[in-house]
C-alpha cells in the first residue's frame, strides 16, 4: 500500500518544512533495542532517553524499548505494569514459561515509554546452546572469557526469541520495525534475519568498535583508513569476534545508519557498507530552554564560579575577576581521543601570546574529567575555608560599621571615619589579611591523584610549565570528578557550570558525535570542536559561517598536529580579545542555533530510516518515492550584522569600555533576517545520497584550504 501523507510537521524557527510521508503507525509496532535502555553506560543512553518523548508523541503505545534487566535500575527507574498489547503479553508469557524472566513497565523519563527488559542472568543456562546456534547461523564463535560478548549473545538470543513468538502471534498485521543500536544489540538482529523472522530492521552504529580501539592506541586513523588490515587489527586486539558481530549486524540490516558524516566515512572502510541514512544525535532543547533568561543565568552561575576561584587562588588573586574568562573541557578521560593533549599545548602558546601582548585578560581553564583519586586536596579545601572566613569577617565588620553610621546620622552628625572603626576592628581585618598569605602556588588539581606521576594531564602540565604562577595569564584547575551540587569545593551541577563558563573547548580526535559542544550550544555558550567530530561536521554542513555563531571548528584532518594547535591557539586568543558586549552578541547567536539540535527536527531522520526499512522489507505493502531518499538539506547564512571579531570591529580611539553604547546591533532584527535568509531547501537524488561521504570531504577540503590563509599570520607569530 502507498504510505499515507499526514499533515506536515510544524517547522522549527527558520527551518524548512519536512515533506516526508507519514507512516500508518496504528498498523505498526516499533521496537528500539539497546544495551543502554534503563542502563546508563555511555552516550547512547542520552540518545535514547532524550529521543523518547518525540517518538512516543508519534507512535503512542505502539513504541516499546528493549534492554537488559538490572534489579536496581528496574526498582528506581521503571514503573511495573501489564502490556497493553495481547500479542506482546503472549510472547512474554512464552519466554517466562520456558525458564526465562522478562519484565515490562514504563520507563520514568519524559514521554514514559514502555520497556521490555530481559534478565540476562536468569537465561545464562542457555549460553552454550545459543553459542552453537550463533555458529550455525553465521560461523561466529565467542570465547568463554569475554563476559560482555557472552551477555550480548544471551540478550540477542532472548530478543530474537521474543520477536519469533510475537510475529507468530501477529501473523501479518501489524508489521514490526526493530531498531538496533550498537554491536551489543546486533546479535538479536543477526539471529532474527537468519531465522527469517518478518521484521523491518534498522541498525545504528554510534562509533565503530575497531575505530575506538585504533584511536585509543594513537594510530594515525583518518589518514590510513584505506590502509588498515581490518581483520589483522581486530585480531591483534582480541576483539575479532566482536568485530564480526558488528559487521554481521551491519550487513544483515535492511537499513544501516550512523550518527555523522565522518562516522559514515569510517564505517564504509571499517565495516564495508556505506550507511543508507545519517541520523544525527539531538537534544531535548526544551529542557535547556531559558528564552531570554539564558544571559542572566550565565551571569548568576559565573558568580558562583568566581567564588570558587576566589578561594582556590587565595593569596595569588592579583588578577581582575571581571576580566577573567572561564574555559572548560569535560567528558570521559580519553586523553588523546578527547583532544586534551592538543588543548594543553595550545594553552601554553595562548599564555605566551597573552603575556607578550601585555593583555589584562586572565583565563582560568577547568578540566572536568573523572580519574582515580582518594579524596579532596587539603589545599583546595583550605582555600574555600579561608574564603568563607574572610567573608564572615567582612560581614561582621560591615554590620558594626553600618550600625555606628546609622546612629551617627540619627544624631544629626557627620560621622568621623577615623573613629567609626575601633582598633579591634582593624586588628580583625589585619588577621584576616595575614590568613590569606600563601607561599606556594595554588594547586593545579582539586583532588589527591592516585597516579600523580603518570597521569597524562598532570604530566603535560609539568612539561608546559603552567603551575598557576603570578605571571601566568592562563591558570589551570583539574577537577578529576564529575560535578555535583553537593560538592564542598564547587557546589554546582554540570548544567549550571556550563552556563557560567565563557567557552567550551572540545578539540577531539575521535568523536563520532559529541554531546558536550551540543549542550553548550543549546545553553548559549560558544564552543570549540573539530572536523573529526560528528557535531563539527554537522555544523559545517548546516551553517555557512559557524565561527560567527560561536562554533569554532579546528581542522584536525587536513592539517598537521602543529598547524591544528596553532589554529586552536588563534581561536582562543581571538576570543580573549573580544569585549564583553561582543561576547554577549555571540552568545545570542549561539543560542539561536538550538533548533538545529532539537529532536523535533533531527528525529525526522529516524522517521526516514524507518520508512526506508519498511519499503525494503515489505515492498508489496510500503513504497517510497525513489527520488526522495535523502532528507531536506539547508544552511544557516552568515549573521546579518557585523561579526563580533576584534579585527573587524576595531575602535577608532585607543580607549574603549566594555559598557560602550552602540545602537548598530538589534538582536530581534538580526534573528528575523537570519530566518528569512535561509537558503532554499533542496533534495538530494539517490546517486548523490550514495556519494554523500565523498562529496562532503571534497567540500570540506575546499573550505579548509580557503580558511588556511586566515591563520597563516598566527602560525608565523607563534613560530617566532
């Protein structure tokens, strides 16, 4: 049957309408299978959790997630209930009656989707038999000592068994779509296809298994994609069986998707299949939405960070906090993959540039990466105690001063300022000042590190010599623990901390998507990313001039490490030269890109993948227009007003103020112009879609060749 057309989805601000035909969801069941359903392990948990709301809105009770059962997670995150669909209940009963344990309920997140959770331990007695089934189906053997691979086999076998029972109950209506995420869930896809279970299948890889291992080993990955002996590399790392499971799932799926164009190129070489659809990761922007309040939130949370800095740098607080910028990097502690090595080297060069130019700007850089520690650093705790004691002293003296001033005025006298404070008050203040003296540098790390001598970040800080000295314009604070509002040092949640910072820096070498810069964008905080991250590729493709919107993209693919470092240094130095007003304008522009990252828009790419899977698995019932295989593309234009670049807006006099009055910028007027100037949407043909990865790289190479000239002067300056 022909897919019926529904009402167009409401366009987001400035984005084109989606003309994809809608699925008859009342005649379909959608299952999303992942190891991270109710089970937080990594970034896929965020993808599934944040996407749930828009999927439930579209599919209602016909959308069910599937994952592993863990008792603690089930008790704290899931409300147990009965399945509304009798066929699902019958399939679950069949598994339960055969010695397995299957649980059903509502996951208590936004959208409250139904979940089916399979108890891995209760079904482990079938492991040897299921290993034989896997070998007979696709000749893949699993070693006994790989617990994760064995658990994925048990999980996949239970999923395939469930789908067999379900489709036998349903017969031919409704049809079933099964969307599998990552290799841990891929076993269920392979077994379902080998048993010819009537499903429309979609498989999404969020990062190739071998790609992660190669990049973690500091391989020159992207320049040697076509040179790797894939089987040999997987075998040497003892993950050949996992790689085979992943590759089998990719080739068994009706539709194969990845999260970014850069991962699509990687998957084509590592897994030998070009993705059919790129499904970028989105966010629930409404959760972060603060409308026009986000500037106020920045100011409020910046004040909290300033309080921490006052305590941490006590005795060395000889810099102006009003002219201090806060940069940060956050994420898993993958020193090279996350670009911490490049960032530290660029900070050394930035420190040199700020000192040479006698800048009055100070940069405090936070590294928020969890590492092995045994407790808080005593010096860090002491700093916050000294700050609090000084604050209490000031408050006490202020109360005395205010009371005496008030009484003097009541008597009709002008107070004698030399008598309004007595000797005891001066003694208290002097003692407070002496207590802030410090004969050592402020600590670089807030915790006691277990591997202090071999820690990559601390080792590189020693190499570049950034020890928070008085003459350093760049200060470093390594916080080897995720942020918490209950911390005695920095009592802030991650979202509050991000809103209080000025710039997020994420110069990753291997980042299939990258949620951290995306979260910065929706909160109106500029960020640095790279053309090797999915987020950076997405922004380059959809925004004409990302840097003018506060998205700085470092070229780590077509430049050497030294050239990339120079480029990152120039980005940071240019940001330091901006006035306060220019930063405010840029934050407005950054926040305006939020709609690009909203699941209300990006969820449409998942819809498209499901359409395609149905048309391929049930071609007699579902058809798609061959010319509309690729989704609509669009690009944000350059901002309508003058860009906030220091070189483009130099002052005619040597003296200027951050509070300068200039009426040339109107935020609402500029936003309206941007919305009207969106380029007309166009549709890619099927041939173009197949060559998307190649075309993207060509366009990117031309763009970076033009940009290369812009940073030539900085490279010479640093080299000299």
